[in-house]
């Protein structure tokens, strides 16, 4: 029997095999794990109840999409052990609220900030249609998510690291990033693509990214001006995919940052 053979193995042979196994373990150190209970991530809900952001193809303000997704991600992170996760909601007019949220985030001594948004297109690309008897606007030409970093953020390398981790997780789950930001038709919204594999763009002027003193990225989770993708952005499946992608990216970022200390 196998058990008897193992018991009868000479001690010297067993010791040699065990020593070889231990040498292999020493050659392959295990990754350092971060303390999730001490890692703080801020989920910034883009826009405010007074400045609602873009309006979807079916006349739903972006702010409600942002809040719903950010709240689900926060629940996912807390369930995963990131107990210090903060859902950041601010009020007031658009531009003053940007500086307010950056200042508030800086006071929380966070490790990472992710600002949650949903995308539209420049006004000149909009088309007209009627939804539920009301004149509305749409653009089915573009869809997908986008990830932005600011090169003026004091933690640029860490911001790029998390942006790429998030992009890879979204890609691994079958989601595609928006390609239009490099095109001339975007006008003043045109951006440089710094990672063409996973859709990371450079946007230096974003206040919530350049004014924060921690790694920071902005996620445009999908296009709500695209009629098909707007419906997908409200589905439980898409919300789960994005939440899982971001939670996994935070886990990897937390571990990577810990091992680089």
C-alpha cells in the first residue's frame, strides 16, 4: 500500500527530499499581505444633487448612476475586509464642490481615491429622439469605460499602478474601454492614451485627481448617453462586474504597495 511505502522510506531519503522542498519555498517568497482593516479607500461620488452632471439618453442624471455604483462598490469592499472604506458625497455647485471633496479627502489620510462617474459625449455629437413623450438626446456612436490619471498628482506612479490594475480587471471580465478620447472630434475633451491595452488616459486638470495627496483615479464606468449601454449600466450584472473588478484591483494594489514598502 502507498501508506506503508511512505512509512518505510529511509530517513535520509525523506530528509533530502524535505530539504529540497524547503529550498524551493525559500526561492519563491510569498507575497506580503496588506492589512485591509487599516487600508483606507475613498469612493468619491461624482457631481452633486445641485450639479447633477450629464443627462442620460432617458433623462436620468449622472449623479444617480454615480451614487448607486459607488454605494455598491463600497459594500463590496467592506465585505472584503476594507473596513475603512469611505463613501464621499458632497453638495453645492460643481466647481466649488471639487475643491471641497479634495480637501475632505486629504483630511482622511487615505491610501487611494477613486472618483466614480458615467460618460457622455460633447454636445455637437448628440442626436435627438423622443423618450416617453419628451424630447431627449443620445449618441450610440461610442460606448465603454475610461480611466483617468493626473500627472500633477503627487503619487503619480501609484495612481498609474492602480489605474492599470483596474483596467486589467475590467478587461478580464469582458468589458471594453472607450476609444473616442484620442480622436480630433472630441475637441477640448481629447486626451492622451497612456495605456492602450487597458484604457488609461491622462487628464492633468481634473481637480479631484491633481489636488488630492494620495493615489487617485477617475473611472468613467460607461456611457449613459448610449441608449444600449445606459440600460446595461442599470443592470445588476454590470454593477456586479464593475464592483468585482474594482474590489479585486484594490486587493492587488494594497498587496503590491505593502510589498514595496
